[in-house]
């Protein structure tokens, strides 16, 4: 009997029923996993509030940016669990049997989940290409700015500390309550052609209020010491003794552009870097791998539809436990293959497109057999 295409694609109440079941589980799983990922960052966020004294507004912004960065990972996880949970419950309640008895095969039931998967795909593309890279860059900038707001706490007694207002500093003793330093050594290379070395018996750091909460300034007072200067172009050495030496230090908000990682680069910038790097170089392989990784992660929900429907249709006594265990196995296999493929790609042993799509290829093979088995 020929299939009536209009009847096949005609929306039914059943499609709405399936969609509600999937979307409810999906949103719940998404919130749970984002919250779970943020829980691992709570100590870090608490440090910003307690030690660095950042405002609640800045802390909230950092939390939202962290949550945004977790979404590309959380979306496929939540989606595969929602498909497994929904069709696992349909199977456990014999609803799939009733649907098939009414003449609705698994291919017809897949229409609503596939439309939802397409929506997740579009959202993932937007996240991976623009929103998440921009969010991660903004978070990195905030991280650098917050680190600049507590100047004294960054100095550890008996340890060389780099990055203190672009100076290398050593203090034999540090009193964080009074900001007093003892036996201070400073190497100032802010002018590379004329570096300075400053040695002092004592020092004091006075914090200076700045107009912006995420910029930093301090007055460094040094007592009973000397300044050593070696001018390379004249081959002369100078030593200046002092009773008191004041050094005003300031860092503006700054940016994180100089330390951008591939996942922090927007799609347009990524394409530009790919065109400017050699294909066989390490950076070239890394950039091309990142390009195809973003598409691979976005495509995965379209594969998980059929994999989840096929595996979820098998009867299981505990639907939620079965869905959780099955999804855990799927994700472990997926990320293991992706990690191996990434390492192999960076060694130049795999094509970037093939390497990043390899987990999807393996999942697609499993989805084909699982979905075929569920049809009868």
C-alpha cells in the first residue's frame, strides 16, 4: 500500500504529546547539568568575592558567563537523556506498542524529536560560532581584571612573584595586614631596552583608589635601598642609592587578546587565522580541528535522536536509571573517541574533518542498528 506523504507529515496531537515529554526532560536536564558544572566552580567564585572583594554584580556576570560556556557541552548531554527518558517511559507504559498498533511506525514518531533536534542544532551553531567564544573571552578579561584588584595578596613571602603590575618581585617577609615588606627585590622590565633592578631593606604597599572597580593602582614605597641600571646601547652601569623611593603602579582593565585559545575565537576570526596558517603546522591543525569540532558538537543531537529512540524503546524496569546509565555510556564513548581523535589530529595523523566527525560516525552506526532493531 503506497504511503500518503501528506498524511505522514500531517501534525498530530501525538506529536505535541511527544514534544512536551522531550522538551520537559530536556530543559530539566539542561538546568541540572549547568548547575552541576557551576557547582565545581563555586570555590573559585567564592574566592573572587571573599579575597578579591568583587561586587555582587560582577560576580553574577562571571557566573552567567561560566554558565554560557558550559552550554555547548550540556546541550547534547541533556538532549540524549531527554530522548532516552521519553521513549523509555513510552516503552515501559506500552505506549509505543499502542502507537505501532495504530499504524504509526518509529519513522513517523521520529518527526517531532527530529524537529526539536534541529532547534538544538541551530542553538548549538549560534553558541559555538559566536556567543560562547565571545563569552569566554569576556570571562577571561574579567578574570585578569579581578586578579589585579588585590595587589598585596598576590605576593608570597620567600617566593618570586611575576605579573605583579608587570614586575618580578621577591620579599623575604610579607605582612598582609599592614602591607609591609622586608628585604625586597624587584626586577622591572617594562622598558625592555632599559631594565631596572631595585633592592631595598623594607617596603610598603599603599592601595590607591581607582575610578573603575576592575582596574588597580598602588603606591610602592621602598626604604634604604639601591637602583641598578644597565644601559645596553651605551654599555654603562649605574647604581643609585636611596633612603626612600616611591613607585606608582597602575593597571587598567586591559584585555585577554594576547592569550586567546582556539575555543575563545569567533567564527570569523577563526577563518582568518586558518587562512593565515600553514595546513601542516601545529597551529594550523589546531585551528582546523577547532573549526570542525564546533560543527561536530552541533550535529550530534541529530544523531542522538535515532540512537536515543532505538535504545530507549527497549523495555527497562527503571526508566530514569536506565536512561542515565545508557546516556553515561554514550557520552563516555563519544568523548573518549573525540579526545583520541583530537590528539591524533594534533600529531598530523588524521584529517581535521574526519577526526572531529569520527565520534559522530561511530554514534551514527550505533544509531542505525539500534533504530532498525526498534522497528517491527
